C-alpha cells in the first residue's frame, strides 16, 4: 500500500454527498484513507496477466441452475395489500415515475 492518497479529500466529500451521507471532517479523512486503500488493492488487478485468456461469462459449476417451479400456499390478496401505501382494483398502486411524453 502507498501512503499517497489515490482519491482527494474533495472527491471523498463528493462521494459522501452523492451517497447522502453526513460525515465530520475527521470521519471524512478516515473514509478518504479507507477509499485510497481500497483503490490500491483494486489497482493490483492491473498486474494480473490476462493475455490469451478467454472471457468468461459465468464462474462456477452452478451457473444457470434452475429448479422446477412449485406451487405453494398463496397469500390472500387482502392480506397482501393490507400494508400497501396505496392500492386500486385489487392491485398495488405505485406512483408514476416517468411522465407522459406529448
């Protein structure tokens, strides 16, 4: 690891602000050090020899292992909707997040 910070304190503040996290100045300095250490560790991947290796879409022998669907006990509609903030016609009602384009 290096004693040099890979990320500036201002960049750390920016990441905290984007994450809607509020840190004291001391906490920001500690977070900055931790983020720099993480970036140091990840940068070691630059030294891994990958020439001639084929790209892998999935790792492990269990990729795309599916089980058969099994019908089980269903929750009654009224009970499923009981704690919903809003429902209409027996369905969950969610707020529109995309406005209509005209």
